[in-house]
DNA sequence: TCGGGATATGTCAGAATAGACATAGATGCA
DNA sequence: TGCATCTATGTCTATTCTGACATATCCCGA
C-alpha cells in the first residue's frame, strides 16, 4: 500500500494493517498463504498470456473449469501442489517459479 | 551423473537414463517430483543445521516423528504444502525457498 | 555386547482436497 | 435485448493426505 493511501485511510479513522494481522495468522501461516496467493496469480497471468480459457487449462489438467477458477482465486480447497501442477502444465519451469517466489520477498 | 560413470555403466551393459525416464514420468510430473525432492532435501538440511531432531520438528508442526521422516524422504504421502509448512516452521523465508528452487534449475 | 536415542517404514481412521456438476454472474457482440 | 462465452461459487462424493501408533533399523558410547 502506498503511504499516501495509508495516510488517507488513517485520517478517515480506518485502522490499517495487513491481511495477516487481520486474520491473526502466525508468521508461518501467512508465509504459506502468501506463497499460495503468489502462485495463483502467476497461474492466471501465465494462462492469460497463453490465451487459454479456464476450461482449456482444465482439460490439460484432467480437471474442471470450476477448479481452475478456484485455483486462480487461491481458494481454501486448493493445494499448492495443485497450483504447481497447473503452472507446470502451462510450461513453467522450476527456475521460473523460483524467480516468482523470490520477487515477492523483495 | 559424471560422464565417466555413465560410460562405465554403458560399457557394462547398463542402460542409463534418468529416474523420470525409468518411471515414465511426463515433463510436468517430473518437475513436480523434482520440486518435492528438492524441498525435502532443503528441509533436512535446515533441520540438521539447526541441530533439531525429527521429533523436535514434529512438535513444532503438531505432527509426529514418523511424518517428518516421510517428509524428508519425499514420501508419496507427503504434499508440497506440508514440506513448505515444515520449512517455514524452521524459519525459512519465501525468498530462501525461491533461491533453492532456482538453484536446481541451473 | 548391550542400551538408548535417532531415524525409517507400515498401517489406519479421520481430515482435507480433488473433480464434477449445477448454476449464477460477468462481458461482449449482433 | 438476446445470446454466447467466460468466469465465479456452492455442494456433492471419491480420493488423497495427515497425525498417530507400532515397530523396525541404524548408530554410537559405555
């Protein structure tokens, strides 16, 4: 969040914190969630860049459109394993995924 | 595998290939397995460096020694989610995990 | 050789996740 | 507006994963 926006919200009486704070997540839990969200975003980005629909990706994964939608939404019912399977099915490499993870840490 | 060893084995009549070839894994499947094995190795390394036993790590994870053993052995019954939980419980950062994944790609 | 801690392996009941389907909402075009 | 396509959400059952326990194996110091 930009400092300016943070200041605006604070001025308006909003208490500003991270999602992790709001949900009372421990450091480990939020790292896991952050990883998951990052991978789900990478999945959507990669699918869109390749010009595929959720349905098309689902067929590659022997899965369903609704599951792909949940993957991209980082739904509770989606595992990191499944997200990685999706990314690899779209041609991602391990190194590419490593880079994506390093980027959010910066 | 070193070239010399490969040559020795070939000379001895062995057919030399990767584990993925032997197990008939697709590119996606083997990427997933490679990721899993890499993370399991990172977990063991990190645990040993910290001087913890499997039992001690298990307690941090609210799990059992036997499960930690399986995690480090990259057992079929272990998810990547669980491996990441283990790594984060040992203080690993997302960036650190990203680096580990990039390294094997090199 | 024994004893004790650490690690490995097999199994199981319960919890979490998977694919599938129905359906709702969104978007764009004729 | 009506229709077609894409995406989102809720729910079901089957499968997979998880913690726990029992037990086996390994390793080392006394």
